[in-house]
C-alpha cells in the first residue's frame, strides 16, 4: 500500500475555526490556496466532478481517510483501484475558474467538516452538512 501525505493542516484548522464560529473568509480562502488536496480521477484521467445546486463541483480531500469515507458512501467496489492526484489548492481554484460552467470546490464532502467554496470564492459556505 502506498502512503500518501498531503499538507492540509492549515485548511483543516481554518475550517474548524469556521465551524466554531470565529473563522475568517479571507483566511479560509488563503488556506485553501496553499493546501495540498487529493482529487479523484475518473477512468479517462479527467478530474472527477459532481453536479449539485446548478453548479459543477471539484472534489478535494484533506487526507486519505476523508477520501475513503467519500468513496465508501458512493459504494466502493472490492478490488477496484480508485485513482487520484494531489493538487495545490491554488491550481484547483484556477482550474475551476477556467471551466465553461460555473464550478466550485467541495472539500471533504461527506466528511466530518465539509466545506464548499463557490465559483467566485466569495461564498465560503458549508452546504454539504455535517458527516
């Protein structure tokens, strides 16, 4: 088994501050941009997205455990490989902005502390609820 490490401690800390009621949107966005996230891929090596609320969402995860929780909820097939890349959050923000349809970034969706960043990053809103 391959060990994967991502540097997302700052983002997890800012999300925790948001949930505690004293987070700052600018700090949350900044933490996203400098964090490394696991991003699922589909079979043809494109980045996995979901449609929700009239938007496309890139899914990023702060660690293997959060990614595994999401995949388990989606119905993991035994023996199948679930591939991902690691991306710097700023690259995801740029990629989302380049899409032809409005695209946001959902971090740790279905996890203990999910966070959604809208297409313009002015709506640092947790819309996926507690896990």
